[in-house]
């Protein structure tokens, strides 16, 4: 059985999300930041799309939350258009 490549979006907060969706389609996984947890969830055959920089950027010192409460930061994740 072969695994299907998953699409991971990292760090998208605004309209650039929709530009990436036009190219890559909707992501299978969304990571608020590039941290140890995000790295551990990416398989060798997966595709990782960064809003800023690339996988050579330093990992976040702190783990990023899986989710943010609605209303805490209205720009953290784009709304459906």
C-alpha cells in the first residue's frame, strides 16, 4: 500500500492562504507555526507550503497551539469565501 502525499500549510493568516489554495488546493493539515510538532507530523513524501520563508527557518522556541479560540485573533485563519 502506498501512502498519499498530504499537503501542509504553515503560518498562513490572510489572503495569501487563498493564493496558495489556488496552486495547491485545500490543505490536509494547517499548522499555525513551524515547531517540533509540525515537523513530527510531516512525512517524507508530504508537501509543506510556507506562508513565509521555508523549512530551513529555525523552529519556534515554543510549541504553537493546535487551535485558537474564535475571536482571539480574527486573522489567524481565513474564512471561506
